[in-house]
C-alpha cells in the first residue's frame, strides 16, 4: 500500500491543528484592529464598493450598507435586498444609480484573499486565519527551524459556524469574516502602499 503522507507531514498537520486550537481570536493583528462583531445571521451575499470601504450586506431581511472602517450601519432597507443572485451583483438601494457591487457568499463569487503587500486569509478546517507577508502557520515546527521563515499567524474565527464570506475590500483596508451567526470586521488605517 502506498503512503500518501510521510510521518513528517502528519506531525506538521497535528502541530498546526494544535496551534490553532490553542490560539485566541485576534483583536489586533499587526495593523489590523477588530472594530465590530455584528449579529447578522445567514448573509446571502456581501460586496465592497470599489473606491470606498462601504460594504453592501444582503440577508433574507433586506440589505444594509456598512462602513468597513467603523462598523456603522449607513443605510438599512428591510423590504428589498437589491441582490441579483444569477449575476452575483448587488444594487445599493439608497443610491441605485451607482455602479453595482460584485457580491460574494453562499451563491458564489469571492472576495480578495490576498493583498499586494502580502497579507492573506485562509480557512483551515473550522479555523479562519490571517497571515502577514511571507508568514504562515505552516512554518511552525522543528522541520522549519533555522530556515528563516515567518510562522506568524492571527486567528480570526474558530466558532465552527458555517463560513459565508471571508476576504478583503478592494482597497485592502477592510477585512471581513462572516459566519452563519456573526459578521466580524477588521480595519487598518490609510495611507497604504499597495
């Protein structure tokens, strides 16, 4: 029988899982600060404006426009959601003439998961992780000792709740992790060199 994984790889996977299980969710991660945890269950779709930090959040109870730098709700419509699931586009109902939002969520689509300056997000089992440029939790352990790799990671969520949306705004200043129960928002200040 052919072995798919060597002992070293199994040890590395065990180490990564134990590190994630022991970590506390980050309130501050490098330049990123956790600014809001909003009880918005079962997001159908979420998208960002291309030039600002405004995000359009669509649920079965309508739409909200939220500022990604403060977590403040700018606009709320409980009657309509402005979401075209087939095209994965959303219309901001308080400004319907504006460009439509590219949306991501359980229907499809996706937010940016990597920025030009190296920050990236990923899902590992039930854990959602943020890492800086050249960093990775996968660089933990004796097999990486002395190899000058950065093993920094920041745990965003380990609730085990179903992931709805994970990623960055177009500008790279806002990060969201939306589960079936909560929308968590992190922000970092401008100016950025992206």
